[in-house]
C-alpha cells in the first residue's frame, strides 16, 4: 500500500516536472519572439529614418524637383 502511494507520488512529481519544463520552453520561445519582434520594429524605424534622410539629402542637393525651386529663388 505504501509502495503504491510512493509510486503515485513519484508519477505526480514526474508529470509536474514535465509540465514545468514545457512551461519554461514556452516562456523561452515567447521571449525569443518578443526580441525578434522588437528587432523588426527597430529595423523598420531605422529604414524609415534612412528614407527621410535620403529625401532631405535630395532636397538639399537640389535633386528633388518638388522642392528645388526654393534653392534657385
């Protein structure tokens, strides 16, 4: 009887350990996805900033036909 109870406790502990391991794996995956998403957002912001800087460079060099008239005035 006592041996059966110990086996049940051991099985319960093993199942709990497996559940904790799965939860830990899910948390690690979630963290990795958040980091990847953050990097993608940062990359998007940098690309947008580069685009704006390129537009200003074109304007200041007088190569942008929409804004070149102010430089020639």
